[in-house]
């Protein structure tokens, strides 16, 4: 499943999934990786943890047009080519009934999770075309395939990127650009700690146990599970796959 000679952008690069995916890309001989995240300190720590001069970092807000264009331009400047774009940055918002959901949080979730994906596509597509094609992977969620009470903004945003992906897959196909979404169930990382606490303040551990009982394989996903799927979709082994939704949920939605 080699990525030898390929150059990648990973947004949400300071987070658990982003770092785990960068590690897998390096193991598969990726030629260069640009990690993008709003968290500058987290990016520097990720670069240190990964321990490779093939890893570069760029702090950016994925909801801001000029910053998305800038990170795409930076990747082109660094690598001269673009082969893989993993649009993985995300924000969970808060856990509230729809009648109490704060408008400013709703707007922020949609700006990061939905607009951020569109902007990433908009400004990476020309460079992917120049490189003769490539793979775009978008992190959605099982929440993009079903309703989740008290998570209006997150659920809406993760449904929305499926439509975004399908349009991009159709427009990218003539240029050999493949676009797919991945849909994790709960992943054992910071975001789920936040959501567990939101569902039951002070009793997050019990919420986790409840979720685990709903997953036939009996556990949360780990960052490496998602990284393995992203690596497959980034590789030439998935060269005839586009416009697809890849569920990675331990049977959660079965």
C-alpha cells in the first residue's frame, strides 16, 4: 500500500486522527506531508512526535478563504506537486436540544466542518489537476448517515459533506481526482471526551460504556483504525474508488 513519491496535505493535523494518519503515510514512504491546524503548538508537537524532516506544518483556520488558499499554495511551494488531500479538520460543537442550540456555535461548526471542506476542495483541485490527479479524503462521521439527538450542528455538517463529496467526485473524475468520505463511529480521542461530557456532565465514563455496548465489536475506534482506512484511500490500491462513503464503525450502524 505504498505512497512512495506522493505528497499530502492533512488538515486537523495536530489532532489524534491527523497525527496517526501522518505516521501511517510516513510508514508507506510518503515523500512529504503538510500538517494544517489552528493549534500552532499542537502542530509543533506533532512534528516533533513524528520525527521526520518530511513533515511540515502550517497553522491555518480552515473556515477562512485566504488561509485555506495559503495552505494549498504552501504545499505547492514546498513540494511542487500535490497527490493526497485529507480534509480532516473538525469541530464537534456542543450537546444541546435544537431549541437551545446557540446560533454562534451552529455557525462555527458549519464553517469548519462544511465550508472548510468546500474551500479545501476549491483551492486544492487546481494543483491536483496539475499533478495528473490524486485522492481527496473527507472525514465525515456515522453522524452523517443517521440522526443524533442534541447534536444538530455536527450532524447537519457531517451529512452535508456527503453531498459535497459527491459533487467533487463527479467534477474531479475527468482529471483523475478521486473523492471519498470516511465515517467513523466514536473514536477514542479528545473529541469523544468532549461529547461524552456534554451528554452527561461529570459522568462521561458511563456514557462511553453505553456507546461501547451499542458497538458490536465492543469498543471505540482508535486513531490508527481511521488512519489505516485513510491510507488505503490515499493509495493507488483504491484507484477505481470515488464518490463512495466508507463506514468504519465496528458494526455500530448495522
